[in-house]
C-alpha cells in the first residue's frame, strides 16, 4: 500500500513549496519511486520539481468528453488509460501527473468513472504519493478513493490564514476521504508565534511544525530552478525533514 501525503491550503500560503520540499525529502532519503499529483488548478508543482508533462488530465477529459470520440473496436477504458499515460512526466525517482483546470460544460461522467479507476491503480503502484491540492480538496475527493495517510494543511502566521486552515479542516472532514492523520504547518514563521498558538487553542488541529522564510527558496523560484535542487543545509529543507520525522506515520524514520 502506498504512503499518501496530501498538502492543502489557500493560495499564497506556500503549499506548493511545501509539497515540493516533501518530494525532495523523500527522494533524498531513498523513498522512491514517488508519484507527485498536482491537483491544484493553479498548476505550479511542475516548476518546483523541474518536470513538464505534455498534457494534463483535464486536457484528456476534454478530448474524451462523453466518450464519443473513442475509435471503434477500442474499449473505452483502454483508450482512456492510453491517453492518461501520456500525462505522466517521468523524472529521477519521481513522476508527476497534473490534474489541470476544473471541468467545463458538458457531461464528464463516463470519463470520470474510468479516471477514478485509473488514478487508483496508478497511485497504488507507487510506495509514496505526494498530492498538492486546491483548498477544497475537490479533485482528490471526487477522483480517487485512496486513503490519505498524512494531510498537512498549510497556513501563514496570520488570522486570515488560520481561518482558511480551519475551513479546510472542516471541508476535509465532510468528504468521503479517510485521513489517518491531519496537522497544520505554519509557513514563513521562525517558531510558533504566541498569537498563533493562542488562536489555535481548542481547535483540535495539531501544529506539526513551522517552516522559516528561506531566501534560497525565493532565489530558486525567481531563477526558475527546481526546489528539489536546494542544498541539504537550506533552512526550509531542514524544517520539512523535521516535520516529516515527527509525525505519527513518520515517512522519514
């Protein structure tokens, strides 16, 4: 069974950066192969990983909408699986699949049913899976039945960020997903600010740790360099490794 790590958070909190650093931590410690799933319509995980899929899943769904364009004598499941395999960008120890934008008008029911089966098989063939999700987790909850071992909700050290994190927690608890462990990561914070700790009191949302503002992350992003190339002594790299080691599932132990 794969160890599935999902990352969620509102835009601007650094969740894609966290997802990229999680992939880096797993890769550098030999936890491979890894499947990275970019399930945020605002696609950025490809840049963090230095991988460029030729197509997104939404592109395939648009092409196969209604399953009317399937060639004769080709089973629909076989045709869709062939098309989806073209979405996978392969790297060194990590592969990436991008979900893409939300669905447009028209009926996607048939394709979505086959897509769920394909994604479940794909995820099940990797020992480690890292998913970068939109705030509402719609892509994940609708398109895969796989359980999540560890869900990390990302917030910056602001009341607005914490409010969004609480909302995400409530949304996740209302989905059909089975999440074994859920925790909060405070990004761009050097330690847990007292005001944040006070605000979280009684929320039932454990703080997994904090990730400091890292000038190297900013420099890499400005240069378009993949975050998986960050050095081992980068503050953000060390912080994410500590978070992954501290969790109950402990994917880095």
